[in-house]
């Protein structure tokens, strides 16, 4: 069973953003599946690094869209992005340092981490018509952004 199921309410109408959100949900589910299988800790930490990399790149692109369209709630939304990046770092650190995992707490943190921001900030942002016309970003640019962010998280250890 998946930790987070993709729902229509997550759909923004912006093809690239929807793809990134679906990918993020897949990454969260895959990470949790590793935890359930009691996979090697390094594999789980690497998977959390992938989430961090993907969301860092996603936030950077989203923030470019907000600036380009003079989004009125830019500062508040960007601040929440910073909080979410701190949260995934904290989740990673806690997982790495804990001798025994509280499975239900870990599950809840991952679920809340995605859903709370989406329900509040992203749902407002993506309802704006100007955002729907945003041009797509090349996959190679996205891969570089993701890898750089992941490396940043994992190198600080």
C-alpha cells in the first residue's frame, strides 16, 4: 500500500508541476517502502537525499514562476519552502541518528510534509491563470538541479 496516493485535488493544471508532484509522491512512497522492508539505512538516507534534491529543484523553479508573475504571496510561500527543506533535513538527520525508528511517527512526518504545504500554499499559487502558461523546463536542467541539491544534503554529514 502506498503511503500517499495521488489524488485529483493535487492536480494544478500545470503539466510540469503536476509531473513533479507525482514524482515526489512516488519518491516518498518508495522511501517509505524501503523503511517498511527494513532496508539498509544508507539506502533510506540516499532516498531521502533524492527527495531533498527533487524538492529543492522544484522549489527553485516554482519560485522563478512566482517572481516572473509577480505573485503577491511570494515571500510567505518562499519562507515555507525554506521550512520544508529544513524539515526534510531534520527527518533525514533523525532517521540517521535514531537507533530505532518510530515507524508511525516517520510515516506521519513524510505524509504531513507533502500534504500540508500543498493544501495551503500550492493550492493558492497554482490556481492563478498566469502560472498555467509557464513554459516547461528541460529535463537535463532539472536533473542537474536535483543532483546538486542532493549532494549538498548528503555532503554535510
